[in-house]
């Protein structure tokens, strides 16, 4: 971010601008728009970008668009997002996953977060490659699969709140949360492997990719277990909520840095460590007061980082000058990602024996509730600058915005309708017929 200094802004200044903008937009949305927080920030960010473009058109000498564009594209997203924010987001998400319920549905969760992500990556990559070839996009084929990897992970932050509001069975809630948690880690490993191949220009080998995946993913899980145990022992050795909150923070920051230096999957390490602390740690190593502080601290971190990321979705629009190719690939990305998600859910929860979820309508909820969010945006923003990045950003923004503005807004209605169908079915089949009873 050295180039940003020519605008008189330090890294702290940039962070301060993002936090202040998130707070102001969030407050305006709370009092005026009254949209769900994530949706409101996305809309406000987009409106801010449009407002800046209009201001630049009315006052061309100010070059506002150039200033904002240069500021955004010069932020080192690879360091600040991919190697920073994700560790916090994944640990915070893992704290809320019930491990016992997750164990009962472990097979579909395992397949969804591994086979499902691989299948989705392949389908999205293949279909976008086809669309790109038809409209003549100057993108090397492997970049389409990079896009497939970054858009395949789902974000549980938005949909879990809806599932709880609609009183969806806890087993399905655990399946959604667990799948989202682990497919983030798996998707990021696949993304990093494909991105390295795309940047270096080396021929991608499935065997080499599988070897790297096994080392990074397997090593990340083992490291997460070790970190979780160390953190658990530290928490159990005291009853001091402020120090215990600090231990969890040190676990995330130090553990992620260690994983990166060992070339292991930091996201998977954080997911496993978060599961350990959120279950064993909460049950056996924390007092009620400490649990309250730890949970609320990480909820605040999660909300803060997602606020900044979704604000960036809207503001990044000003850094793009969309042309016909951008619009075409963006429009194509929406049905492509929905198709890939549907195929992944069907294969991993319906076809394989022993994976059928008992909850009524679970497949449709998993499909429509597979929202894309902050992690996909973070990965897209970490791509190297150039036309390929701009085109893939357009596709990512379209898929994420549709996910946030349409899927997130309608998932509650889908769940309510499925519950209504279930009630009607029960009324028709389970309620005794009075006349039949009298005849008996």
C-alpha cells in the first residue's frame, strides 16, 4: 500500500475510513432503509459508488473516481483479506457450530464440503469457460476454474439467522453451518492451488493438485486440532474473562501465521480450532461469564469484518468501468452458480447412499440457502490486477449481489412454504377420519 501514501493516507487511515463508512451507512440503514444489515451495507456501498461517479461527472476537475479507484485497487487484499480477515471470519463462524449435531449428519456435510466444492468448481469453471469462449473473452481457461473455486464456498452468516428465526430443525442448521464452515477451507485450498498454477503458467496436474491438497488440507486439520488443544488447556487453567478472550485472539492470529509459514491450510486450521473452542472449550473450560464475553467478542469481530467486506462490494463498483463483456459474464454467472450449487447438493445429499437428510425440503433449503458472501469477495479482490481480474470481479459481484439481495431476501419465504406444505401433508395423512372411526 505504499502507493496510497501519495494521497496522504496511511494503512490506518484507510482502515479508519472503512470503519467510519460502515458505521455511518449501517446507522442510516437502521433508521431509514431498515434492510437487513448485510443487504443494507451492500446497497449503501453501491449507492455511494454511484454518488461518487455522479459527483465526478458534475465536478470533473476533482477526479473523485480516480482517487477512489486508485485507493481501492492499491490495497493489498492478498495480505489484508486472504491472510488476515479470513482467519477471524472462519474462527468466529466455527464457534457457533454444535459439534454433536454436526456428528449426526457428518457424511453429507463431509461430501458437501469436499466433493461438492470440487464438483461446483468444475461445473462453474466449465460453463463460464464456454460462455467466455462464445463472447470472445481474452481469459486463459484455468482462470475460469479459479473463479469456480472462489465462488463455490458458501457463507453461513446471513442464512443461519433466517434458519433460527424460522425454527428450522437444529440438525439442518448444523448441516448448513458445518458445510459452510468446511467448504470455505476446502474452497480456499483449491483456489490457492489453481491461482498459483494460473499465475506461474505451469501446466496444472490433477495428481500434483491432489498431493498439494492432501498436504495443505490434512496438515491444516492436524494443526487446528493441536491449536484447539493448546487453547483449551490455556482456557481451562484460569477464570479470567479478559485474559481468556486474549487467548482466543492469540490462538487465531498466531495460529494462522504459523499455518501460513508451514504452508498448511490456515482456514481449515481455524475452522477446526474454532470447533474445539466453541464446543469443548465452552463446555469444560469457561465460566458462564467468560463464555458470554468470548462469544460476544467474536460476534462483534464477525459483524465488523463482514460489514467492511460487504461495503467493499458496493464501493468496488466504482473501480470497474463495466463494458458489454463485463455485463455478459456477470449475467451468466448467476444461473451458472445456481446450477453448480444444485448439482453439488443433489449428488452429495441424494445420490450417495446414507447421505439423505431427513428434514423435509432440506435439499431445496441447502440449494437456495447456499449464499455467497464475504469470503468469495475477499478471494476475488486478491486476484492480480488486469483485465482478467476485472471480468472475474464482475462475475463475482453479480453472483454475490444476487445471493445477498435475492436469495437472502427470499430464503425465509421458501422455508415457510416448505413448512406449510409439511403441515398440510400431516393434516391430510395423520388426522383420523371421524366417519371411519364411527364405522369402526
